């Protein structure tokens, strides 16, 4: 599996996508009222896991913890997800957790 691109690598490869990620996604969508950053992180992790987008999960695990999610809540979310998105999706997502998360 190839590692996820960090913001600097994305900027050098696809400057417009990097700009859209910053301007639209993180400076607009993530800042909207109606859902807390914590809730948005939980939704994002569940979606990435369900869709098998595991390259993005490690970065979002760290971001989710900055947004107030505890490791135990993330484990519980991935466990819950097993019954809706499938066992392999949940186990793969749990495999992204390490001792730092």
C-alpha cells in the first residue's frame, strides 16, 4: 500500500487539489456550524473505513484525537462499523491504530 500524501507532497503534485483541500474542505466544510469537529472526525473515520480508504485513516486518527475523540471511542466506532460496513472494513481500520493513537 502506498502511503497517503502529506499536504506538501500533494501541493507539489496537484497544487489545485491541495488548494481546494485547504480552502474548501478544511476552511469551509470543517468549520460549518451544525456539527462539531469531533462529530465530523467520527463521520470521516467511519466513512473512510467503510469505503476502504485506509491510506487516509492514519492522518484522520490523529486529527480526530485533536478534535476530542478518545482511542476507546474510535475502537468502539470501528467495532460498531463491522456490522454495517463489514468485518474486513472494521478490522482493517482497527489495524491503522497504533500505540500512539
